[in-house]
C-alpha cells in the first residue's frame, strides 16, 4: 500500500498539474486516490487540502485597489521636505481613493479641525459616487480651497505600496504623515472632477491629468410608470444636480 507521504505527494502533483491551486483541481486529485486511502490517511489529506486552499485564496481586490487606489476616499495631513508643494510650502492635505457614500462626512469632519484654509489640497482619485462629490465640492467652495492634482507618497510605507492595509492605517491614524509629493501620473477622474471644481483656486501640473465624462441619471421604479412621471423625475434629478 502506498505510504501517506507518497499519497500526499501524489495529491500535490495532481492538484497543480495543468492548473493553479484551486477547489476544482484539488477535488480531482483527491478523487483519483480515494481507492487507496484508509480513514486516517483521508483525515490527513483533508487537512492538506484545507492548507492548500487557504494558501491559494486571497481577498478579492476591488477595481479601485487593482488600479492602485484606496477602496474609499481618505483624507490626511502630509508633511514633506522644504518647498514640496511650492515656494515656502511643506505641508498639504492629501485626498485620495475612490469617492464612496461616506466620503462627504469624513471630509467635513477633517476640515473642521484644519484652521489653515490656504493649505493646498492634492487630489488623486479615480472618481466614484456623484452625490457625495457634490457635497464635498460645496464644502470646498465655501472654504475657498486651493486644489491641485498630485500623488502623496507616504515614506513610512514599506515596499513602495500605498494602498495596502498597513499603509492605509498609517495614513488614517490621525497624525501628520511624512511624505513626498509628485504630480507625475497623478489623476482626478470622473466624480473627482466635481471635488476639484469646487475649489476656488485650481492648478493642474503638465504631467498630471483630470478626466471628465457625461454623468448618467439612473431611475428605479416599482410598478407601472407613465412617460410624464419619468420626465418629471428626470427634471427633478437635473435640478438637484445644478444646485
């Protein structure tokens, strides 16, 4: 009878031959050696299968994370070398990540504690939800904010990544983050454009980008709806957007 070690080796080889580690491949591997297995061997193989599955599966990334952005909008104070954000400027506010439904409340709470209204705000965002973007834009307009587009690179984040859990913890801890600032490949896309346009002073470096597109109004109804009702709801939605 084959030894447990050889059976485990057989399971590993069958599980990975021709495909990556996964439930389908591993199931085929176990099925192929079931006739040779005693109850004790089966237990050991099940434990092996669990280890392989845990090792082979990771949390699925959101589209924003795949593109190198935080999955939700974050805002924090950053400090860099002298003249990082212009002559005599070494401190700025970083706003980055995808605009989510809770973004407006977080930005409002943060800015209440920042007394220097002329401190520049650097955006790096792929866009996101439109409704909170309007709210943030109005807040920035009332503040007479200075908006620019740039990527804030926290120097305390290891391995060059800026959106993993450890780095996001550093950025959202509440203190001032030691960082460097670059405009190269920085962007403010889609709904982020509303945030940017809300500021009264706006600057875009030649190597940064702002991208805009048509907004889409989505209406959800239950039951029969007349053409007039649809037209009325569209008009109401456009009126709200214009405010």
